[in-house]
């Protein structure tokens, strides 16, 4: 039997130290006493639930986590659809190196690798994940071959830079489909490649994706630290900064803010937002964009993060009030703000406004169904909105709930 301390053990210890009953803690956290009892008895809990409990106790969410044995889960390595990517990113190795490393190949075409990477970036942004999954494995193998073939000089540096970009894109896709362990390997290798050729933009992009991965895993302390450290290392001189410089820096600060908010560090979250607002202001009305790495950044990104932070702190009315101040074009029907729209839908659901919540989900489902089905938050919002609704769901609402598997 393991002696590891579970989140429930931490929760019970902290509750006792503060002299709280389960009922009192549940009231502070806005949860039922049954949920507190379940967590303390070793039951599973969502990150959001642990965050609410940690906030009620006045501690970082990470205080409730421990490196104890995980609960039984799907074996990631058994997902056959990821097998080609797994073989390309984490190949079997012998004493002589990875299998296939000694294969005879023609001289790699670096320009062709670059063009294919651009194709994958466009496919990812268009939510054409089947194309991404098809093209990534051979592209990664080509990038590995290029680095081995051009083993010195400017072409070696160019090959490393390209491989770093390709692995960063692979990590981004793998986080989206929740293949976290494989994503970590790809992103760690991407950071090393880019750092090896002093590609600060490439390092920032890979660390940004790593921050997203760490947030998904609930590793808030690490997500904040890597984002802040890399933002400090890449902070541009505002008067001379390019759009890419400002975008990469701003997006790193967004992840730092998000991690701090989830870790019950609201002042630090606000500090990061203030810094990011500097980047957004420097862009004026322009948008910095790199579809192959950190996506898009402008003043709206900062506002979206502020709204998300309000939702993390359980302030749905504040979130909606800020969302209402956003331009209509940014609130309806655009991909740039779709993650933000999930926060808006969740705020409506929290306030019992089920029709409004389902309305946002329906619009997203019509416009971007492939992306939406990978968002666990969307299914959670649909379930919450359904519980809040006193009347039967409409036909459209039932279709959205079914598409999200939130019946």
C-alpha cells in the first residue's frame, strides 16, 4: 500500500488546521458538503473543484496536489491513432541511436520542410486535424534526417531551427488532443533545438505551448515560472519591438496570468495582465499573429484573459460585464475569440441563464465544430446549463448537448 499523501489528505489536514467543519468549508467554496467528503475520502475531483476548495482555505491550488499514484486511466500509449506520431517523436533506440537513423536518404530539401510546416500551421488553424495528423509524422522524420545530414555550419543551424518549429507544432497538436506525455517530449526537444541556435522566438513559442500543457495538467506553479522566466528573457524593447516580438512576449504573460489565477494568486495574475497590456498597447490596433506557434495577440487577448480570470475566481457577473464592453465582432462568430466565448457561456450557465449559454455553444458548434469537440469546458458548460434549465431542452439545444456528449 502506498504512503503517498492524496489531495484529500491535504484537504482534510488544511481544513482541520483552520478549525472548519466540512459544512463550513463547503459553504465557503460554494460546494456541497458531499463534494468535500468525497474529495477527502480519496474521490476524484475536477481542477475547478480543487481550485474552489483551495481558494476557500486561502492556499495555492498546488498545495492540494501530490505525486502519489494516479487513478486508473486510459493508457495513452495504446491509442493507435497516435502511433505514427509516437514513432516519429519517441522512436525506439539502441546503443547506436534511434531505429532508422542509419537509413540512406537523399539530401533533405529544407525549403520543402518549411513549406510543409506552413501547410500544417494553416490546417491546424482551420481545425483540419486529420490533415495535421497525417502530415506531421513524415515531416518530423524529415526534420530529424535534415539535422543529421547537415551536421555543421549554417545549414545545420537552419535544420535545427526548422526541427524546433516542427516539434513545437507537434506539441501544440498533441496538447489539443490530450496526449500530454508525448506533447511534453516534443516541446522539450523543441526548446532545446531553438535554444541551441539562439532562436529566442522559437524558444518563446515552445515554452508558450509548454505552459498550455502544464495548465492542462494542473501544474500551475511550473506553468507560471516557465512563462515568467521566458518572458523576462525575451522581453522586447518596446520602441523597437516587432509585432512577433510583442505577440510572443504578450502570450507568455497570458499563460503566467492564467496559471497564477488558477493557483489562487490573484495579485500576481493582475500584475502579469498589466505587463501584457503594455504589449497590446504597443501594437495599437494591429494584431500580432503566428499560426504555427502562439496564434494571435492584441489588446483583446488581454481583455479575454481578464474575463477568464474572473471566471476562475467565481465572478460570473464581472466576467459578463467586461465581455459586454468588447466589440460585437469580437464576441460573436470569430475564431480569434472562441475560447473567450466559452467563458461567456459558462458565466451565463453559472447565473442560471441556460438559453444564453446554449446560444453561445450553438454558435460555436455551427462555426467550429471540430475545435469545440476537443474542449472539455464546452461539455461542462452544456451540462451546467442543462441543470439550470427548468424546461425541456429545445431541439437545437439537444443537438448541441449530444454533439458535446453532455446529455
